[in-house]
């Protein structure tokens, strides 16, 4: 489990986890250290292109080479607090270790408190 993370993700520090798999599909979750509205998380899979089905806590869509998610104005509550989950069609064996890239709104990132 886990994913290769681009340095662009340092502010939100996502952690990718496979939650469930079945023949022809999977469910994964992304837990965030910091929720920044409007931040985009790109999940790319090296050897296959999944087909996005549904998401909780973020809006998702298929893009070239993977799936893009945009964080909502407010974080989810309950099981998806500080993160989001999604389902996709595709081979779960190849979905276990994707790479992540993030695009974070600079104004929102400037409000993040860094521990000293």
C-alpha cells in the first residue's frame, strides 16, 4: 500500500490506501493531513487506466492516465473525514501503488500553520 508522492503534495500530505477489491474493480481511500478546498489530487496508475465510478468527499473524473479529484469546500464527515474515497473499474492488482500529484491553491496553502 501507499503511493509515490510528488513534492507538490507536501501541503496536504495524502496517504493512499486500497480499501477493497473485487473482480474488475476496487475501492481506495486518500487520507489528507490538511484539507484545502479546491486542491486537486491526481492519481496516476503506471500500467493501466482505471475507469472512475463514484467518490465520497471529493469530485472525481477520468483524465489522461488516471483520475483527478477536487476537494470540496468543506471536508467530509464520518468515515471520510479528512479525506475521500472512490470506486473505479480496473485491475486492483495494478491499483495498489499509484503516483500522486497535487495542485494546491496558493492562498489556501498560505493559511496552513506549520509546526515549529
